[in-house]
C-alpha cells in the first residue's frame, strides 16, 4: 500500500533530506516551503529518481490563511496522510535579551511555534478520520536546556517540546503517534540563517568537530516512522559525538 508523508520546510536541510529518504523508500510526499524554485526542483528530482508521486506546495507556515487554504483543501488522493513532519523552523540572531531584535523574536515564534500549530491543526482532520498516522515534530536541544543569548529561539523550541507532549495526550483516542526529535548542532543552513548570511560566523559554529548532518536526522525520522503500529517513540535527543548537550562541545 502506498504511503504519504507531508514534510514542511523541505527546500533544504533536514526537510530536504527527510523527503529524499522517504521518497527513496517509495513513499509519496507532499513537500512544502517558501522558496518556490527549490521546492519545484526537488519535486522534479524526486519523481525522476524514485518514480514516486510528489505534491509540491509553496507557502509560509507563518501565514495562517495560506496554511489552511493549501492543506485543508488537499486533493482527495493526497488526504490519506500517514506521516506529518513539522520541520519548518529557524533561528534568527544570537543576542542578549536586552539587545535582541523584536522582529527576529516574532519571526521565530510565528514559524517555530505557530507554524507547527497551524499545519498540525489543518492536517489533523485527515488523520483523525482514519484513526491512524504519526506526527513527528523537529525540536532542538535548545528545547531541553536554555543557553546564553538563546532567549526566543530556546523558548520556541521549549514550546515545540510542550506541544508534542500535549498532542500525544490529546490524540491518544485517535491512535495517532506523536514523536519529537531534538537534534543538536547540525551542518545545514541553520547557522547561516541565524547569522543573517554571515558565512564566516556560520562556519565558526562547526569548526573543529564533526557535526550532525541532515541525513542523520532523516534516518532517525525514517526509523521512528517505520516501527510496528503499537510502538511509538515519544522523544529522541540526538547530538554528534563531540556534543554532550546545549552547553558542552568538545572541539
């Protein structure tokens, strides 16, 4: 039986790797992102390479009307979603609380928290109707411990952790699995976005050790999504060997 995965933030990083992993295993995928060219290019590449069906959707998870217009009105053949991966997220700036930019805070909260809530709320009726499926939320080690100058980003990822726990409780009657994966330092566009395009600062984050790669997180998602029906991994915290938690990193 064909399976369907919906992956947000699939234009790069974790999202792209997750889409590639599931498409390679013959899952049909709904991929979403803000960057139209990248999303359409990925859709074409996955279809050509793996022969699966791909539905590319271009919208910003911050935009409530866009989310519900696109996801609540999916074509009938795409509504039997087996897996939702709430991956879209970002960090902007790394400044002390009193110096941080309010616009950065709002973007992180709107994307990392409201985006997860909007997308899940829009898709949930399809999962509830079938009384099956799984939600995987991509959190962060920043959602387990707060570090200096992390303020709003750490708060947003703590919220993802709390939302995952509450979803797990509330969705028990519908037999929907909820898993949250908290990655540590990973070599993606993350730091480049956080430092607003400053590549020298971004490179320093990963200097002197081997960070996680996007495929590592994709592999974990795939494992969690392919366990027996009665087994649910509630939470995974994953770091590279050089990292113990949000504070300790051996370079």
